[in-house]
């Protein structure tokens, strides 16, 4: 080593030269090297070479685990960050801090994919209402499918409304063809219903038996389905046929 003395077995003879006399001519510069760490080793290679060469295992460099240090003092709480707001314009999604300036985040065009091919036309459907549901089916099919219960469409009962004002009085009359009405005080009569719609089918003719008159001097006519046990003088009894139940 440089600091060790080398013993001489024989007396040294000769001239001791200076350090400068012992130095040779400068050598050429060595090639530059690179270092890296793999999962297991520190490695090296000459700059420009492709292959890395293991220099020393990481396990030989790693020392034993040190003693855990004491916990540091908690830092002071930072200031609250400004609220981030988002909005969409006609061309971009934008953001800003607090009341700052809106900045473009991403173009809406970048979020839109290529247009797909046109799909086939959907089948036509029919709708109906059962006693409990709104139902649907494809045109041509026979089975109706429940879509939504009618009870689900009913809202809660509302509060009673305020009583309205009394309506105006009305008048009724019969013309030659109609029952008519009008608000009292108006000049025009309005047809309500035709008399022909109130007229039923003709009834059956009454049957008059030969002995339907007793006594002399007819003062009353009575329609009966059978003759009374005691007849009243002056009464004409008209025997009616019995109506089937």
C-alpha cells in the first residue's frame, strides 16, 4: 500500500529520484460507464453497450433494519381548497376554481364515438287498458302483457275544492217535437231531448169480454185482470191480459 514501508534485504544503492521522476506519461481516458439498479443487483455497463453486468448484490448493501424513529409533530392544518365547479358548453366540458375563469377540460367531440350503423325498424305495438293494468303487445300477437298497474298512476286524493257559485235558474218547456230548456231570462230555447226518444213501443190491445158491462148507465171505467167478486153498478170493467213475468 502507499503508506506502508517496504523493508530492504540489502542496502539500497542508487540515487533516489523525485516523485516527478517516478510518474510516467498520462494514459488515455477510460471509457465512460453507466450504473443502474435491478431488482437484485447494482449493475454497470460501458456507455453504448447493450448488456448490463451485475456489480454487487443489493442484499450485501442492505443493512439491518434501524430503530423506528419518534413520531414527528403534527403539522398545522392547511387552508381549505377552493371548490371545483364543472359545466358543459356547446363544445366542451369546462372547470374552474371558485369564481375563477372557466377553462376547457375536454372537447365534447372527443367523447363522441363514431356513428353506428342504422338498426332494423322496431316492431309495432298496441296498447289497451284492463280492469287493473295498462297492457301492451306486439301487433299480431294474442297475449297482452301488463305494463303498469292503474293503481300506480293514481295520485293521492286532493283536498275538497271551494263550493262554486249557484248556477242560474233554468226553465223547461215542451215543443211539438222536443223537451227544451233555457237559462231564465234568455230568449232562445235549446232542444234537450226529442219526444220520439221518450216514446216506448205500442202495448197490446185490451181484450173486451162480452159480459164486460153490468147494470145500466156507465159512469166509470175500470181496468182489471180478473172480474171482481162484487161488481159496482155504472162501472165498465176492461179485462187486461196478464203480462208474463
